[in-house]
């Protein structure tokens, strides 16, 4: 029978050597897909974005204003000249939001007392009134648009334009009577109107000075343009104006920060990663070709003879803490695995060998400690998992034998095959 097996083995090797030239004559082909890297075009512009909660502000300020009315009537009227007597205080409150580093929207209110002179022949009539002006205004950050976005810029120039409503009331002369030269009457009444509703158009510019991340000082000049009925006196040019200079503070909620991305930067990073992937794939392909070439030159494998393994260590071990023979909860799984292996291999027997570390305790003490450890593991296999005690041989080497070069690792029970 042995001679027959030997002849078969010789025939197998002979056949392998006969086919070897044909195998080595074939080229080794390793196919590998490459990630294509193509030319691309992109917009190399920084794009800015934000949460809707960011970049809100409240504006508080005060200043002076002066109306310019009744222009072009053919007589000299102080109503169209700069006059310190006609300059009055105005108060400002606004709420706004910057939608981008370049554009913002503001709801802005101004109000106070107005003074002007109505034209009369041959004298001029002094008039006072109260008014409130509410505008929705578009704001443009000129510096961010032309000099680049910079949230820490100290000075910014911000033109704005808006549309809103104005209510002017108590249009009276110095004695509280209807003003001279007023010529707009109430409907179905001979009485002169002492109030008016108008829709002004507003334009101006603001200088903003950064004090810190959350507070700015601002100074702005603005002009609101009205129809001729604004002050209850309709003469001359159909457009009248109120010019204001206001200063105050902006309180910024969350500061003036913007997140940004650049399309070209992202595409360049992707292209670079694709190149790295292709380089790694090329290296893998070269390595695979080398391995295949070497494998094609291997001789016929020798027959493998199975030998019995005596005292071969098994993979499962049980570790202990210092000076302890109690199986830790974390080691219970290793006892369970050993029991499952013994159940799956009913003809196998194992040796349970206990050890102790050399640096702790005397040799005699460690011998007893290693015995208690081995007995604890064997007892768990028998009582907890039902292993036949005849399949277990308990040994203990104390600290005289150290399976591991690391001292702490030798507080252990090791299983070997008998």
C-alpha cells in the first residue's frame, strides 16, 4: 500500500514538472482599474454663507435734520436754505440683517420735531411739526465688495437706499395756528390739513467704525425725498427733502463672521487624492506581478506528513490578578471556550497547567498558588460546564517555570494537549 502511494506521488510530481514550462511561458496579467483624472474648470471665488441666526444687529443713534421745502417758487424763501434755526434733533432706531458680506437689509425709524419757513408775501412764515419716518433700506458694503471680505476691517463705507412711510402731524405756526401759506385742505372741509401721510424715498451712506466684534460706531448722512404735500404747503418744485446727519452704535448679535468655501480648492484636493490612489494602485499592481512571477517558479510541494503534537499549547488561557486564584469575570469566557472545544472534540484530553510570577512571593508559596489556580479552572470546567474530570490533568509549576518574559503575564493557567 505504501509503495502504491509512493508511485502516485512520483507521478503527480512528474506531471507538475511537465506542465511547468507551459505555466511559466504564460505572461502574468494583473488587471487594475485606474481613477481617471481629467482637466476641470472651476470658479476660483470664495463663497460665503451663514446661519440665518448670524449677523443681526440693532442700531441706536441720534443727530440733527433740516427740511428743504418750497424750492423754485420765484421768491427767495428761507425754506430752501441751510438755517441753524431750522435744525432740530432726530432720534434713530433700526434693526437689520446682513445676508452676505456685501448686502444687508435694515428696518430704520427716525423721528422728532421739524422746523421750516413757508413762503409768504412779503414775509416768511415759521412752521413746526412732528414726524416719524419708517424705511426699509438695502445696504451695500462697498469695502467688502472691492477690497475683499474682512470681518475685522476698522472702517467700512456703506451706501444705502430705501422706501418707506412718513407721518407728519401738528403742522402749526409759533402761536399754534395753522401755518401761513398752507394750501392743502381737508376733504369736504374749508380747514387746512395739519397732518400728512407720504411715501418718501431715502438715500445716503454710512461710515462704520469697528470698536470690537460686537459693537460698531456709525455716522451716516441721509436724505429723504417727499411729494410737495408733505408739509401742507404746495408751491414750486414738486419734490421736497429732509436731510439728516445721525451717529450712534450698532450692536452685533454673534459678531460679523462668515463661513466660506472655494470650489477650486475642493476640486484640487479631489484631484490630488485621485492621483495618490492611482499611485498606490500602480504599486499594488507591480507587487502583484512580482508575487505571481515568484509563485510560478515554485517547485512541486513536498508531501506533508501529519505528526502527533505532544504538549502543544492551545490558544485559550486564563489569567489571574496578583496573589489570587479567583477566576475574574473577564476570564470566564476563556473557560467557556475551552469547555466548548472539549465538547466539540470528545476524544481529546487536556492538561491544565498553573503558573505564578517570579517577582512576587517565595518559590514554595508560588507553587501552592499555581496549584490553586489550576484547580480552580479544572473545577469550573467540571462543575459549571460538565466536562468529565478524566479528560483533565492538573499540573502546576509555580514560579520555577516562566512561560513569558514579561513577569506579570505569568499569573496564568495554560491548556496543553496530552
